[in-house]
């Protein structure tokens, strides 16, 4: 039984692909969703032999609560995979977890299930990518090179949930891997972990992607497609040209995908439009050149960013753009400069999120190393719409950053309100009215500009209920996540007494550390505990 924390509007591709592989080998699978059903009850009627958790770091708090309760009742074998287990491998120390899968699980999961079937669970640590304790030497399989050998995802696993089946937006994928080195992202360390184990970016054939999408369209309701790859297209090549031809003729459904701004050319936008691209996601991350290009190792300069936005406007492709706030040792002026840049380039959906120092990333580890982040897990198990867990900001700064998250979208959409927001509202106490204003602006921008399709009235109501539920869930976690732990509070008091000059020096050091290669890499290739 696969277990995920929640199902939002995006399907969990990891379990869907692993489930398809297991079914191909004759095994049976089912899904359990911690936030949506009584998984323990479902287990007692379905009687699985193994629980296969697929979790991101944000899910780990909820997952642990569930698993601890489960452990009071049963001794079922538990295997944890996904991005958290891959980068934060010390999670194997949790006595409730029997094994973790590091990296790609496509081959490993079959071997684990076979071992369990044969009753020799003891040898499981000999399976590549699997660790049963901190001392297990990490032996990784090579990256799967030919993605066409993978089966199509098991959609039924997720669409057995009626709200997922009837939702008009469905996801597909074309590539695995991303070559960029963004220090706040999983991929940078992931690639180092897999160094020498194959090509980082692998792409399935257009034919395979089209056949899977056709099957999807024949069997389920599909009005709009989300291509979930980290960076879908990097340049104009034969693959893109073939994709543009075949998607428009064989599928003909509008889609959304993610790109890097420096890859954008007029020709690339032309082929995307030709294929039927309706919207794209392309991040700004920070307006300040040094922060964007040195701390965040992004490669586009301001002109390239402006140019990319202009090109998409010309081709009538809508843009969803992320910007990160509260980066280590930055000031509110940096964040306000990011609002102003977004006002200039006018993304159709401007999203502002608080930087979270995810474990096992270069920037996350740096924050720990210099003592501005308390790794006590309560802090990180929240999304990017909480106050910053970094202790280098004053309470006033943390509140203002949080308000930017809520109100920057209003400043971008209605620039005449920019001064009111930047000079006054940002400094108000965070409140529920700002939260609701954000919800209304975001839902409209997503619905009209990014994931647009014609909804029936029933669907509008359904979507409203689902998104409001999601937001309320966030809303209550936000209040909880906004509290600093006791240790962080003490650290915070110390840091906030420091001078501006000290902060500027620390910012310089951080820029230097992220630009250079001398970054703590304890979790890289060496197995933990060695
Ligand atoms: C699509 C996506 C989403 C989607 C859907 C996520 C989902 N339900 O799967 C949405 C938009 C909801 C999302 C949200 C967020 N995401 Co996201 N997301 C991704 C993305 C781009 C692709 C995931 C994917 O489908 N990959 C393809 C599949 C095939 O790969 P996979 O899931 O990794 O599975 C493979 C292995 O991991 C393994 N595996 C996975 N599960 C299991 C289980 C078992 C038992 C085994 C054996 C193996 C195994 O085998 C699989 C096949 O090889 C990844 C980036 C990435 N490259 O993975 C980020 C990523 C997972 N997201 C990330 C983050 C941070 C977030 C957010 C917290 C951001 C935010 N806004 O706050 C939110 C969390 C929302 C929440 N729950 O509160 C981080 C996670 C970092 C971490 N340490 O956990 C990633 C890695 C990107 C990054 N910036 O580094 N995300
Ligand atoms: S481009 Fe995106 S997916 Fe790739 S490393 Fe950077 S943040 Fe991660």
C-alpha cells in the first residue's frame, strides 16, 4: 500500500509510476491518503504486506504522527521513499521506519517486494538504493537511462478518488532530472549524489509521451494538462519540433509547463505556442542581481528576464512567476525591490513565497552551519507560506515578509496600490483579512490565467471547496508554523541585536559561500554514519 500525506490538485507521480511497475510484475497496490481517510481502517480491510510512504520534507511531521500511531497496532514493514528520504537520510533512525529508498525507486521497490514475498526481509540492505540503518553503505543504481522502458503511470491508483478523477486538470511528464545548481533545491545535491551514475537529464520519446497522454484522455476527463517536469524545454531541437506537431494534432489540449528564463527565445515560444501551450512557470526568485545570481546561482540577468516575459506576452502565453522572500541575511528592501521588478514584468500569476531551508540542500545546510536556523523539525514541516524560520530577522521583518507573501500579488495586479502596501500595510500585524485578499486574487489568477478551462457551475463549487479546504489547512498550520521554537527564540534575540553592518557582512559571506564550492557536503556521496 502506497501512502501519501495528501492529494491536492497534483497527482503524486512517484507512487503512480512505482505502482505501475509493481502491477506489471503481478503485485497488487492501493493508495492511502493520511489527510483524507482512515488509512489504518483501509489497511485492516485490504491487508497490505508493506507500507510504501512517499514523502517530501513538509510531509514528515504528519507522516510520523500517523506512523507512530500505526506502530502501536501493527508491525507491518514500512519503506519510505521520495525527496526527504533521499536527502535527509538520517530519517532511517526513526524506529518506526524499516527501510528507506534513496533516489530512484523504480528497480528498488520491486526487489524489496520480492524479498518480502520470499520471506527474507533480512537481506534487504543488499538491494541498491535501499538503506535499513545509518550504517548501510549506500549503493546506488545508475539513473534509468531509457525512460521509454518505464510503463505508463498507474492512474487508477489516484483516480480511484472521485475528486481526482473528475478534476479537469491532469498531469503528464517528459523528462527526469535538472542540470541546474540552485542551492535551495533538491536537484543540486541529488545530481552530486548520482555523480558518475548516468546522464542527469533524460527525456522520453515524443511518441511515448503522446501515447500515454492519449490513453489518459480516452479514459478520464482531461480539459487541461500540466507537464510536471522541473525544466521541460531547454532549447529548440528536433524533440520540441516533433512535440509541437504531434501534441497539436494528436492531443490538442492546452497545457502548462516549467521553464528557465535564460532558455527562452522567440523561436522556443513559437514552438510552444504551436503545440498549444497556454501558460508557463518561470521564476524570478529575486530582483537583486547579486542575490539572484550569486546566492541562488541563477543564470539570467535582468535583461534576459525582462526579455523572456516580453516574448511570452507577444506569443500570448501566460506566465506564473515565483519570487523568494526572506533569503538569508537579506533586508526588506531586497524583498520590496522584488515586488517592484514583478510590477515591471507583470507576471499573470505572481507568487511570492518565503525561503525555507530544506534539509540536505546547500543553502539549507548553510543556514544551519552559521546558526540562523534551528533544525528542530517543527520549523520546517510547513510550506512556504509561513513566516521565515530563520533567526536573522527581527519579528517586525518576519511579519512584513509574511505580509508581502499575501499582498504582493495585489501590488502587481493593481500597481496604484503599491505605495499603500509597501509603505503602510506591510507593517501591520499579519491578519486574516490579508490572507483572504490573497486567496481571492490568487484563485482568480490561477483560474483565469494559468490553469484555465471551462468549468461547469458544479465544478466551480467543487474547486472552491477544495481550494478553500487547502487554504484553511495551510491557514491553521501557518499560525502553528509561525511560532519559533524556544531555541530559535533565544538565537533570534541575539541576532536581532546585531548591527546592520554585521548583517551586510554576513550577507557577503553567504554570497561568497554559495558562489564558491566550499560548501558543507556531509550528506553527499559518503553514507551517513561513515
Ligand atoms: C510536482 C511537484 C510538486 C507537486 C506535487 C507533488 C506530489 N504530490 O508529488 C506540488 C505542486 C503539489 C508540490 C508541492 C510542493 N513541493 Co514539490 N515538487 C514537485 C516536483 C517538481 C516533481 C515531483 C515528481 O513528480 N517527480 C517525478 C517522480 C517520478 O519522482 P519522485 O516523486 O521523486 O519519485 C521517485 C523517487 O523519489 C522514488 N520514490 C518516491 N516515492 C517513493 C516511495 C517509495 C516507497 C519508494 C521505494 C521510492 C519512492 O521513486 C520514484 C521513481 O523513481 C519535485 C521536483 C523533483 N525533481 O522531484 C518537487 C519537490 C518534490 N517539491 C518540493 C517542495 C519543497 C514542495 C513544497 C513544499 C513547496 C511549497 N510550495 O511549499 C510543496 C509542498 C506542498 C505541501 N504538501 O504542503 C521539493 C521537496 C524538497 C524536500 N526535501 O522534500 C522538491 C524536491 C523540489 C525542490 N525544490 O527541491 N510539488
Ligand atoms: S532550475 Fe528549478 S528544478 Fe532545476 S535546480 Fe533550479 S530550482 Fe531546482
